[in-house]
């Protein structure tokens, strides 16, 4: 299971729905940092 890909798809879907442009880059980079450590 590729967690990063799954989160990416999920985040992209939310981004499409909400258009909260400022929120998602921060959320996504935070999730990637958590996934790395």
C-alpha cells in the first residue's frame, strides 16, 4: 500500500472539492514528513 500515493489522491480530491489553495500544500508536506520519520 503506497501511503503517499493514497494521501495524494485523497488530498487532490479534497482540493478539487474545496479549492482551499492555501491549506493543502501545508497539509500534504506535513503528511509526507510524518510518513518519512
